[in-house]
C-alpha cells in the first residue's frame, strides 16, 4: 500500500544550479509500508519526488492554497515575461494542468483596454470553486479597483461586489464552496470583514475600530476568523451568527490576528504579541484560551501560525531561526518542529541548500503541506509533503 497523490512525477536529486528564475514545485513524500496501515510495527520507506507545476508564460508561480484532498493548488502565475505585475489566478490539478482563470472586466465603457491582474487565495474541498481577487473596471468616475471573485468551471469568474465602497478581496471559501469570506470597503476609509452567501455580502462589523479583515472560514461556513481594530489596537476575532464578533485577546501584548480555523470552527490559530512585545504563534480553543506555541529558536524570536488541519491537531507556519524564517509543524506530541526535521525522520533529504520557508497550504488531514522553499539562491518555490502512516496514526 502506498500513500501518494498519483501525480506525473519527475525525479531530481537537487535543483539545477543554473536556475535564475522563480519556479513553483510540488513535492510529495511517498511512503510505502507493509501489513496493516495503522500497525505499530510498520516499516516505512520514503521517496522524495519533485514536480514542476510550471507557469502561465512568465517566470514565476505562487501557490496560495490547497484543496482538502491535496490534489488541487491555486494561486497566481505570471502571464508575461516582461513584468512581474502581469499575473493571473490559476488552478493546478493532479494531472499536471495549470488553468488560467483570467480576470474580471478589462475594458472600460470608453473602449480602453486595461492591464489586469488576478490571484486565487482559496479553494473548496473538491477543488471546484476558487476565490480570490482581481482588478475590476468601475465607472462614475472610471476607476480600476480590486474586487473579490468566485470562480466555477461553469460560471467563470464572478464579481462579488463590495460593502458600499469600491474595493473588496476574497480570502477563503467554505468546503462546499457556498460561503466566501474576505474584506471590503464600506466607504473610502473603512474596511470591514464580510461573509458572502447566495449573492449577498454581509458586513461582519468590527471590535470597535474602523477596520476588520476575515482570513478564514470553517468547513460549513458558520465560523469566520480574522482580526479587527478595537479602537486602540487590533485583536484576533472569531465570528458566528449567534455570538457576533468575539475578541480572542492576546498572549499578553497589544496585538493579535487569526489566520486559520479548524473544520468545525473550534480551533483557531494565528499570531499574537507576547507581554515582551514579540510575535508568537498561537492556538486558541474556548476551553484552553490562547496558547503560546513558542518558537523554533529563542523565546525572543518571531513565529506565526498560518494554517491548521481540519481536526485542529496539526498547526503549520513559520518561525525565525538566526534571522531567517523556517517552516514549522506543531502537534501536541511533537510541539513545534522544523518541517525539515519532520521529513528527515522519514528519511527524506531535501536538495542541497534548500530551506523550507513558510507554509502556504494544508490538506484536511494535515498530511499535505504546501510550503515555500528557498534553494540557496534566494528563490521561492512551493512544495507539498505527504506524511507516513506512522505519523498519521500518532497525530494528536
């Protein structure tokens, strides 16, 4: 029995030294074992496989999210080699195909053609619904703004509107693709978190300040998390229709922000200032409150939790070691661990000079991670990792 994504893999012992432009890579750790998949005596053999996901005609691609099954990636990719500003949202599937999702309206009522960009920021569990943002031409007066979008294969890219202002941005979507969250302008100076359902964008309000931003949504769309101004600073929030916007507090410092939420909405992760004024990753539950996850280095170093598995047990993000970010994976058993060390425990050796930098996506069971990688020449890449059966069994 083998755990893999059944992708068209290409093997590499290390990244080419002559590479001078940005790639996106999808890496999976394939694990084979014998006997019962969850048995204590299983012996695992690991194999590192690298797949280039390519681009849309430019130099680079950036992955922003992964579907629950780990088989669909979304993000943005350059469409021209002349400028880094020419990028479109894309959807990449396990068959190796990268699809350009296009942009919103690019022609004004006067016939002008505008330079348009878009980026995908979230994807439904099955990969059929993509959300993000795109430039959009509005009128009276003519204005190129930023608008949240929802994309489907049948309907294409749909403008979700705003909250009375000009601009909006979608950041996440529920598992079934029906609930979209993000932020939108209510007027020129105020930005509020929104929750969009069935064509209606609802204002989630604030914690007392002028701005709030929704970053993630639970599987069924009932719980929204992000951060909001309080009037003097900004705090992480958890929103439900019943309780409204709940202030999650801090780790003793002034500021906090929530970045992700578990499938059932009970576990929230993000980052917060400590009493010493240092930003640390946190994991929040109603029972335990806000828990400091620490750092990979010294207590005075920075860490940020970016994503959480569906069951809330696996947290991933980035932490500073010697002035540079490194990707971490946290569980109650292993605590905060370098993803590099987690891979090494399964016998996986990364390309020479590669540094796993920051988490960009996580599958529902926490087995597939999409992580930026610096291969020693200052270039960012994206990769995914599938964990072993032993690791899956012991996850807290």
